[in-house]
C-alpha cells in the first residue's frame, strides 16, 4: 500500500516509518501541509495520514479540506495529540475518514493500516 504521512515531529515520523516497513508498504512524508498540498496528486497513494497541528501555517484539517476540494478521494486519517471531542467532529467535517489520538501504539496502527489495506 502507498501511504503519505504529513507530520512535523521526527519521532512520530520514525514510528510510522517502522510500522510501514513491517507491512512492506511504501511511505512518502511531508513535514508541512503546504508542501503536501503542492505535491499530492490523485492516485499518488492509497491512504493519507496527517497531523492536525503543525504549529505554523496550514493545519491538517485545512489541508484535508483543500485536498478534498481538489478531488483527492483517497482515505485521509487525522492524527493528533488533542483528545477532544471537538477535534474528532472537526476532522470529520473537514473530510477525514477517521481520527486517531497520539500517542499511537504500534498494534493499533497496524490494525488501522490493515483495515484500509483490505478495503
């Protein structure tokens, strides 16, 4: 499976890289939403994982809305440290298919990827 991950934290990137290697998937990473928006095209991936808060610039929710407006229809998973009901609702309204709270543990991430791999 081809996965795109938009994340600014090197530790989180390393975790997802490790999990992706376990599943023999291909991973492309971007460290900011703006770069991802400039580069992601329809058909580039089977799944997108995106952080919500990048500190500065466009948020992951704004990125999701912009990708959806451009016709990107692959599943998008919002990942954030904010464990608040509002964020889950906002992610869904932005066009996310699922919402995951950090820290993400490896078995749960593997299960999540398997869910989209078999879809």
